[in-house]
C-alpha cells in the first residue's frame, strides 16, 4: 500500500470512532494486532477492554487527526481529543470537566489493517485538567 492509502486508513479509523461505529472500527485492525502501550504490549482484545472503559468515561469524545506523515508501512500523527469526564476512568470518579489532550502515535499498516501501534498519551495533562494533580504535583 502507498503512504497515502495508509493515511486514509487512519482517517477512516477516527471517522468511525467519532461516529461510534465500533464494529466497523475494529474491522480495520488485524486479528494479531499489538498495541505497544507504555504499560506493556496489549492484544486487540485488551485494547478493546481499555477503549470500552475510556468510552464509558468520556462518551462524548471527539477526535481530530493533525500533523500526519507517512513513509512505507508506517503513519505518524497527532490526535486532538476533546471530551467530558462523565464516568469513572482509572479509578477517578466523574468530574464533569471538559478536557482536551493531544496524543502522538505511530501505526504500522499491512494490507489495509492496523498491525501495530505505538503511542504516547498526555496522561499528566489529562490528570491536571481533571483536577487530580497540579503542576506542583499536589491535589
């Protein structure tokens, strides 16, 4: 696949997630997908569990893809997330706060399927906006 075709897969992913079309969204992942998360590698099923928890906590989440570049089978991009904390997330009770974070990802695409994912999430920024930590590290 060309870099432009790979970029189109990423744009399709986020279009589907914004429309809450999860069945079609997950069809774009390879069965042996690996998410190289900062806490360790996750399978597709483990990623689905995390995303179900995040969707319950932030049901109005909207994603915008920015700064996308592609070379070979990899696509690098940023995702601007806007959402409201309406459910428990990682043990944190709902705050009702609207937050915005920007995450950065690199994705490997093979035969129109997402095969591997490396990403960084702005967890500190998220926790600051939720009022869980301050810049000085105090609640």
